[in-house]
């Protein structure tokens, strides 16, 4: 199942993506939560939706995607936990090594933007880089889980562009400021439930395209720390809650490592595509 959050006539809602249309949650004959985040936290409601959707009728009234405006899949996740240097080729191009423990940093919800929304180059920097990444959405409260059981805690997956202001990222040894400018964390277009994808999204092609040119091209099997391993490690330190997001790092080919460097600029379009998950596209604006 593919789920989206959206605006329709200025009203926030969510629904099921069905080809080129969306079926609003309130069009279904169920008493469903008001937001996608609340659905993720309510396993009983999601179970009812899954059963209903499996036996759905093609007669359910829907909306054209042209009539809605995408919102970030989740607008206010409790935690957005990001991994750095999680692909060997990306580590090499930056002169880094993969450690015995993942590099972890946090994003804020105020940095998120939706599929189709403008990704912004701020007035104080022009060094805006792209990072194609897999986003993992947690589906149940998780603490001290084993790798063997970790994937049971996943609700689904989405695309993410961890766009980074490289000069600000390197102002200190902590990456936080360069990763949290407003409207730089593109998240979407949809949330794909885990049953539609390989366990841990292993073995999927991932790439970014800037103005149609392929910049990054890799496979999720190249991650040093896979989804199950990452969840197990994080849950040793913190409680993961329904709706928390883990962003799994980017492969090689980013802009700063090129000669000369390639920065996103106003008028560009950046796309992140993950096989079986979708295509996240954003125009770039000043």
C-alpha cells in the first residue's frame, strides 16, 4: 500500500495512492485516524485499512493527483535520525572511513518539505548539495531489539533528499547546522508499506538526477549499516517510537566531491529515485 499526506483546497488530509489518483481516508468506510502519523501509531486501525484495501472496490471515489498538493509524508516526526558515510564509495570520495559504529546526526521537522515543493538555496550560502537516501519509518515502540527482530518494527519506506549546506556543515565538527536549513529535507512522495518491498529494502537501485543527469547511482545493498542493524544499534540507546524516521545515508557522487564541485542552484530540478519506492522531485529556488 502507498500512502500520502496532502492538501486539497487548503485542507490537510491523507489517503491511499492508487495509480494516478488518491483515495482520501475519509472516503473509506472506516473510522480512520485524522493523520497518517496517527494511523502509523494505531496498529488496529492500520490492520482494518489493510483488510479493507485488499478487498477494495474500484468504485471508491478518488481525487486526481493534479487536484492535490503533496505534503511531507510525515510533517512532524518525533525524531528524524540520519546516518552519515554509510556507503563505502561516499566515504572514499570524502576522505572518510566506515567506522565500527554509524555516524549519527539529527534533523528537525522544520527542515522538511514535500515532493514538488521548492527546495531552497538560502541567501547566506550557495553550496547546496544533494543526497539521495532511503527513509525508514518506524511502526511500533522499539527498545533493545535484536537485528533478527528489528524489521518487525518497520512500518514502511520512502525517499529522502538530505540536501546539505556544505560550508555550514563544516563550520564545526558537528554537522547539525548544515543539515537543518529550512526547506532542505525533501521527504516523499509516498510512504510504501514494508510488505511491498524486500526486507530492509535490500538490493534496490537508488539514484539522484540533477536536471535529468544521473549524479548518484548505487544499490541499497552497498550500505555499510543496513536497516535491521541500524535499528538494533539505535534502539540500544533510545526508544524508537511510531512515526520516527531513520534516514539511511547517501551513496557516492555528491556534488562537493566533484571537480569542479556541483551545487544545486535556482532553476534546477533534483530527483531522487529508489526502485519500488518512487521518485521524489523538487525544483530549486533562491
